C-alpha cells in the first residue's frame, strides 16, 4: 500500500465495507430479538467513519474543499498509510465478527442470500468484550484520521 493508487483503492474498499457492515448491523438490530446494544454501537461508529473516508478520498483526488495544501508537509504519507492499514485490519475483524453472527463462514458469502436471519444468528459468537475492543480500535482510527484532516484544513 505504498503508492497513491493503492491508498485510493484501500479507501474505496473501506467505503464499500462500511456500507455493508452498516446494512448488516441495522438489519440484525432491527429484526433479531435480543440483539445486543453493541451491534448498534458498531453501526454508529462505522457510520461515523464513512464521511471521514470520503473526505480522505476527496483529499487524494485533489478536490478536498477547505484543505490547506501548505499543511500537507505536516502529515507523512507513511502515517496516513499506517492509519488506513489499521482501519483495514479493524474492519476485517469486524466484518468477520458480523459474518460469524449471521452464520456465514467467510467474508465472501453474499448477505442477500441470508434467508431468515433470526434462525441463523448465534449471539454467543458476538462476544461482547471482543466487540468492545473492536469499537475502541474503531474510535482510535477515527481519531487519527480526524486529526490528520484537521491539520490539513487548519
């Protein structure tokens, strides 16, 4: 993930997976009895990340509004790459967790073919403590990206 094209592809992938996770989390929370509150917290955190990813995407395309181009020297491309890599890792863990709960064995299984969700959900796989760690990781990544965008727009 060293070149701008790889970074742009990572951002596009994160935007796509964000939408998928939000959709699945919303469906689980709304339609499954006794859904834990943490599924809603996951959804909220992922939804909060989407505009940040979009802003980074605009930044990479050179069309970010309100950005101070002189501040680009204050952020290393390596720092951005490290943060985006962290996001990819956290999102991969999160997608795996949501897929496990939905009864899927891997991340490539289609969500639309899920059938009756209530019959397939196994909340024991959700593991509240593990999800809280993922939520904290999401918050850290969001803070890092927000800080970078703040520096660029200041």
